[in-house]
């Protein structure tokens, strides 16, 4: 039954008014759907490196298989690295100590190394360890021996003027982008991107 506002004086319903009411409801519903979609797109665009462990990872894995030698990025934008593990998503959600007092959560990570045509790699890997191995082997390893520049999307060290003087310095720098922290403390399991930082940290345990 429709509200009495749609009744005419003769007791019949005003069909034109009812149709107009339905159209208004549909338009209102569509506006809500459009707003929700825009909010979702805005959220995704603000976190381009966040890869959901339940996204189309398996599909990308099918098109870009990971070699067995590569071990297994974060669901958090502040995440960083992980120890080598199997080629699975079993480490997703596991917390590791990182730096002075922070933590990181390992999970799928995406490669944003840009080629000569300005196109990012976009391959997805189960964890930071695999992403780091991929970048060093397939991207840094393919650079000219005299070229130590970073081609990570958005990085400012992309020109010869800003190039690193040695390959190992470029490898250390790339950990800023991948979040890889391969050096861990034997006492508290905190992880660090550079061995020098680990040595400094270990002094706190000898005090």
C-alpha cells in the first residue's frame, strides 16, 4: 500500500506521482552507491603499495611465477621486512620487531621498479624477502656496471647526477623502498636494514 499522499479525490492512486517517487528513490540509491565507490577508489589511491593477502595474488602468481629459490608485503603501509619462508601466505599477519620500538607485519608486496619506458614492474610477491631478491636479481643486476641509480617509482635518485658511487650503496638504499631488514638482533629479534645500525643497537645489550 502507498501513503495517502498518492490518493486522488476519487479514491484512486496517482500513478504518475508513484512513478516519480520510485525514480527519486532509485536516484537516491544510485547516489549512495556512487559515493561508496568513490570513497573506495580514494582509499586505494592513497595506499598504492598496500596489497591485500586475499586479492588477486594467485592470478598474478600464475602469470608471474616465483622461482623456488625465492622465498616467500605488508597489509600495513608502515610495514617493512621478514625472514625467508616458503612460497606461501602463511606469514601474513605475523608481527616482527623492527627498529627502535616499531613492528612490521609481513605480507604480499608489489614491485614498483620502473623500466626504460616508464612502466612499473608491478609483480607481486608473498613477502618482503622475495621482493628484495627479485629487485636485486632482475632489476639492479641488469643495470650497467657504471650505473648505480634507483628506478623505483617516485624515487629522486634516478639520474646520473644523483647516482650512488657503488652497487652495495644502491642495494642498501633500495631497502628503503622494499622495507627489507635482513639484520636481526640475537638478543631481542629486532631487525635492521643496515649492519651498522645493528652493531649500534647491540651495544644497548652490553650496558
